[in-house]
């Protein structure tokens, strides 16, 4: 079980690094600071299946502008065979 936890942890860490990179890119493009983001970033959590698909989705907004979406899909195809796919979509900025 620890091997699975390590692999899921690695996927999560890579996703966080990429999300941070996109957030920094957004801040640079918009000329924003951390102080600008304080209290102005909204996160919406869409639990598994709520959007009519089989993903968990986190969506980040800054003053009604989409920054990014992080989607996670856990696919259990067989007993003891699990695949986790995480993807990040950048907003249209």
C-alpha cells in the first residue's frame, strides 16, 4: 500500500508545482502580487461526478476570471489496479 501512496503523492506534488507555475505566470501577466490575491481568489470544489463526469475538479478564480482548473480522475479498472490522472487547464487569459 505504501507504494501506491508514494505514487499518488508524487502525482499530487507534480500537479501542485505546475499549478504554482501557472499561478505565477498569471500574476506576472496581470501585474499582481500576493497581496492582490489575498481575499480575492475563489476556489470551487466540484466533487466526484457533480459535473456529469467521473472527475474531482478544483477551479480557481480571481475576480470572476478563471485562472486554472485541476481535474483528478481515479480509474479502478480491476481489483488492485488503479490509475490516477491529473490534468490542469489554464484559463483563457
